[in-house]
């Protein structure tokens, strides 16, 4: 699963996180837990950039399962949707 911080006005990606990142892929947890780690990683990168308020675009996917886990991890990391 992937998550990105995108500046829509400039059309550039500010940061990205993925379940394939070395530190997340090394964790021996299920897919939902990895998704939560992706959310926490993107929140950490957002705070490094000075971002706190974001819009969560789920790309048409239903808000449950892994998508919800990403959102939960990002909220726990300090992001506000």
C-alpha cells in the first residue's frame, strides 16, 4: 500500500511512504498493521515538512480495512483530516 503527500496547486509530490519501504517491510505483521505503519510514516514525513492539516483522498476505495488503517496511523501520528 502506498501513501503520498501531494501539493495540488503546484502538482508535485512532497513525500511518499509505502509498505515496501525497508523499515516497514521488515516488520512481521499482517497487512492491516503494515498499512497503519505506512500511515504513521507519512505523518512523520508530513510533520518534518511542517504540515498538520491534510485532505485524505482514498482514491475511490471504500473506507475500511487497510485504507482505514492508513488513516488511523496517520491520525495517531498527528495529522488532521
